[in-house]
C-alpha cells in the first residue's frame, strides 16, 4: 500500500512538472515562446490613440477630463478610456504578413504570447478574435506595461534570453535587450539598423513607408477643387482681369484648401471605425494604418497654422473672420452635425456658400442677396446628391444604414425628392434675378441671360440622373469639374454672361 502511494505521488509530481513546463512551451516545439507586441506591430495603429479619438467623437468635453485621468498614471488613463469605449477589434488594420507567420509558428507547436502596453480589455479581445495566443500580458489599470517594465515582466515570466520578441519602436529596445532573438516589425530604417547592430535579429517585417502620395490622399487634395468657388464673386462682378482681386482670391483659395485638409484629417481620425465598415472609405490612409493617428494630429495642426498665416497675409481682415467661421462650422460638423439627419446636408450647403461669402470678403465686394440665395439652394441640392449617392451605394452593398450617420437606405427616395426640389428652386431664383432691376445695371443685353436657364435646368437634371445611375462616386462639385458635360454647361453659362455684358 505504501509502495502504491509512493508511485502515485511520483506520478502526480511528474504531471505537475509537465504542466509547469507547458506554460512556457507548447508540445512539439524546441523554440522558446514568441512574444508579440500589439500597437504598431500586430496592428498598424495605436489603440490608445484610436480609443481616445472615439471618446472625443462621443463628446469633445472629454478633452477636459483626459488630463485628470492622466494625472493618475498612463495605465489608469487607458483603463478609464477602455471602460467607456468599445473598439471593434475585428476591423483593426492587422499586419497580414506577421499574422500569417504567427499562425505558422503556432502550428509548428510554438507558444505565442501577446504582450502589450494597451489595456488588457482590448488586448484580450484581440487575442480572442485572432485565436492564436496562448497567453496575454497587458496593462491592468495600475502598471503601464511598456519598455523596461515590459522587459522585467517577461524576464520574470520566461527568464533572460528565454523568449523571442516582436516589436516596432524605440520602447522595444529594452525588451530586445533581454530577448533571445529580435523580430523587427514596421520600424524606421534607423531603428532597424540600430537593432541589427545590437541584437540578433531573427526576422524583419517591412511595410513601405508613407510617402507624399499617401499624405496627399489623406489631405484629399482633389477636394480643393471645391474651393474654386472663392473666385465666383470676382467672376460675377466682371473683374476677372483685375490682377489685384485675382491675387486676393488665390490666397483665399490656398487658405481655404489648407484649412479644409486640416479638417478632413481630423474627420478621418474621428471616423476610423465607421470608415472601416464602409466599402470605399475603408481604403483611406488612416483606416488602413498607412498613417498613424499621432502623425495625423501633427499634420492637421500644421495645415491649420499655414492656413492662418496665409489669411494674415491678405489685405482684407474680414476674410479671417469668414475662414474662422468655416473652420468652426466644419468642426461642429465633424463632432456633431454630420450625425443629424437633414442637418448634415444643410450644413454642407452652408459650407459651400461660405466659400462664396469668403470670396466676396477676400475681394472686398459687397454681398449680393441673389448670389447667396442661389448658392445656398444650389449647394443644398449638391449636398443631397452626395448623401443620396452614398445611400445608393450602401443599398447596393446590402447595408441597411450609413455607419456614423443618421440615415437609412430606406430614406433614398425622400433624399432624392428634397435634392431635386432644391436644385430647381435655385434655377427659379436665377430666373427671378434675371427679371430684376439689378440686372439692368450690370448687363447691356439682359435678355441674353435667359439662355442660362435651360443650361442650368439641364445641368441640375443631369447631376441627379448621374447620381441615380450610381455614377456619382466623388463629391458632386469635384465630379462636375471632371465631367465634360458639366464643363460644357459651365462654358455655355459663362458665354451667355459675357454676351449679355
């Protein structure tokens, strides 16, 4: 009986040793555990930055609360945000090459560990989604697991040189110092060279760095065409050959373009999650991880400063006020108004019209009731074109509603009705203007201006026909500048104005 008891105790002790060893190494693998960093390595973004922008999207007032949370430590800040923001980890921009390699290593029997400074709430969700990790080590609301602290934790768990580590930043140098092998992922050329000099680099995963083309896409430079509206007042005043006015309008164009790009970047940062759910917007640079959120904030700030510098160079101080009004309204649109049904289209129409008003201020021209009323209704129609096209595309993609908006695909018909009505109202205003006394003072042959009415009717109808057929893939103003029929209509319209002068 005593011998049987002894054999049983030995068997139990042996099983315990096997279990303890299995914690460090999966059966069938002679390699030590493979430890993977999360932010910037496994995913081409930073979850703290993404969750912070998501929090600010819910309400800008959180910006005042963040410093108070940070006073309790970075780990506490991450936990507070994670408690309020639920990220969709299934749509994060994972590094496909790294994920494939992890799967192969795990299939070969290697133990895979996710070790990150991100809050464990997000880390556990990522691990659950991928299903490739045997263990998760992350910040827990008290300790911020980064750099030397992460290295100490891994040495305590696996021993010095008892693990391989995949990272991407200078913070990972302290961890590579304690690892057996370094795996360098999406790091800068300088950091890669530094890692090769100091450590045994087992493998490198590289992504092409973001170049000028990527930044131009993020700035949506093609949308600058909309800012040509600042030249409209100069054209309407028949002063296209006044070089001083053209110079002022050109400065206004650059200021508006840089200011608009600043807002486009912030808008994309606020919409990361909803953009990744959109069939087309998911390819934007910030949504794909081609550009980091932190770099986006820096670029948005720089563009805004440049816009203000150009505005200060102008000889008409009133323009600065209108540029500020435009920036304020676009920020309100980014944070609040674009999620409000109909209010978003009214705001877009107002933003188009603000460009015309700013053009008046830049050229020191008196505002015209007819020009502003015509612009507001025409651009409201184009705003409805934009929203209608998006809803039509989502309906064809099988989606029921627009992510981050208040619309449903069932709203398509009413949006179309309101948009067509707004467009034809703009044409009616043009007809009333032609019949007014103001025209007699500006044009010697005002009857020729009636030729503009059928041109406008055709153009508005064509824009809506193209939208209905699903051909309006871009902003309607940008589409019009590229569309030869729209350009022909514009040429005929200007020819009628010139002939009536």
